[in-house]
């Protein structure tokens, strides 16, 4: 069957390929996201207040990666129930030394979206955007050939001989993770042998292992069984297989799949992986936390972020921002004191500081963090304040 793939792969892969090959190994920091959405006005205030809130400033600092690649640090992302998540993946990108003059259409697929990603890498980052967690690239000591035909032969030989390529040493400590996603391109209707090397190298007993893969039209093959057997994991979940040409638009597919296996974005809204936050109002400094959500991480990239905020209803200060977050989720129409929220409809942020007889909001807001300091300063601000959000 493998011999029939070459022609098909060349055509299908060409659909996805769109960029130089060398970039995929390095330029991977910006997370994939969905289409941006816009809004005007304020989060929960009536329209009459909107114009006064439009002034805001946001200083865009460096684009931080939301992942920790090949991490060996203590896992710092977990689900609401405290589950720690690792997203490990293998891909041609990161495992191939492409010559400078290689013809892109003959080699690995790359997704272009504000950066260049290997196909499987792109899905890995989509998963991370949904549930958080750390990302780990599985890398062999010896890189694979850039030549597609040769690679097929190499893979065939590795499979026939049950050869397990050595992996690069990393300081990955698998023991800290409860749930491990394992991603890979389907090779010859199975996993690349490097994935088995990875599964053999670490102890997955007691963990949940969840496969995901990309392919060129023939599906996951026997790869899920291979992973269940090789990992000896306590649990394995149903995997996700995405055809390479569908990967750029697969965000909702990924989200639905995560939901179906009980690892939804809401479970990733972990307050146990919060980022310490500083809120400066004139000479007053408050502290708080940013949640470990894709939206909060995205907004954090604009820190230090100064917003011209106005008071409304004795309960909140709000102000517009001039960026369009992509990682939006369903919001809510109520608040707790201290909530820091983003409002898609009115494209602004708010800090809620007091419950009043008007606790119900007119539009949805998405909590991204919480002020943990005493909130009484908001009672004395006089209706307007320049408020700066930064990392503590
Ligand atoms: C050696 C090799 C074998 C492959 N075998 C299959 C296969 O059996 N079925 C399939 O649908 N795609 C197959 N593909 C295509 C890849 O699975 C697909 O292009 C994948 O999305 C590449 O992901 P990557 O860019 O992360 O490496 C194969 C590709 C290679 C290089």
C-alpha cells in the first residue's frame, strides 16, 4: 500500500506547502488562532458611555511563545482538576536538515499563519491553545533525509527491522504529567519509529495518552493501536486524525474533539497555573493573577498595557483596547469582585470591584484574571484612571 502513496502525497502536500523549508524549524512562536473578531464600546456599560472609553494605549512587546519547547522545567500547566498536560509531537520539520536549494513542493508540508509551522506542529499548537500544557518536539539524534523517496525507504527499513532511532537527550521529566498528547505524521499507515522510541523511553504507566496525527488522505491507519501498545499507558483516548490540507482550518475540529474526550477549554482555564499580575494605578500598585487560558496568554503579549479606564455603575472600570484577540471563548453575563475581563462585543477590558444591585451585564465578558489585592482603591478613583497591567 505504501508504494501507492508517493504520487498522491506529492499532490496533496503541494496544496499545503507554501513557504521555504528552513523556516519551519525555528519560526514557530506565534500560536495559530481563529479569525479575529471586533467590537466597539464597553463591556457592560450602556452605549452612552462608550465614547469616553475608547482611548487606550497598548504597548506591544515581544511576541512570547505560549509554549515551552522541549521543556524539562517543572510542568506549569494543568487542568481545573490539576491535571498536567504535555503535548509531545514528531514531525519532519525539526527532524530534517533541508538543503538550502531544496524544492519545497517535494518535501515537508508547512502551514503558513503568522509564522511557519510543520503540519503536525500546527495541530500541537492548536491543542495547546485550547487546553494549555507544555509542548515537546520529539527529535532524533540523526536527522532524516529531505528526499521523500529516500525517506520512504528509510522508514520502510526502520519498520521492517523494528529499528528504534535514538532520540536527542532533553531534560524532559515525564513524571510530572498526567495527560500526554502524542502527535505525529502518519508514515506507512503507522507511527514513525521515532514515536515508538519516545514511548519506550519514558514511563507512561498511570497516565492518559492521547494520540493525534496528520496524514495525506489515508487516515490514522494502525497508529492508535501502536501507541496504546507501546505506551502501556493506563488510559488511552480516541485519537484525532486530520488530513494535512485541512490542518489550517482545523481549529474547531480540534476544539470539538477535545470536548468529546472531556478535555475542553474550560478545563484548561486553570487557576493553578496562573501568572502573577501587577496593576498600577497612579502610585497605587495592586496584585492579581492572569489565568492560564489562550486568551489571557494572548493579551499578556501586549503587556505592559496601559488602558484609559472609566468607572461605571459603582461596580467596574472599563476601557477600550486597540488589539483584536483571536482566542475568544464563550463569555458570561455576571461577575465576581476582582474579575478582570475582556469583552469581545465592545473590545475592551474591565476590572469589576463591587457587587451592586445591578450585577447582570448586558453583554458577555470573558474572565482573563483576577485582582487579589484590596479593591477599595476603585471607590476613590474619581471616575477615570490610567491603569497599567504588567507582569509582577
Ligand atoms: C515516509 C512517509 C510516509 C507517509 N505515509 C503516509 C501514509 O501511510 N498515509 C498517509 O495518509 N500519509 C502518509 N504520509 C504523509 C504524511 O503523513 C503527511 O504529509 C503529514 O501531514 C506530514 O506531517 P509533518 O509535516 O508534520 O511531517 C507519509 C509521509 C512520509 C514522509
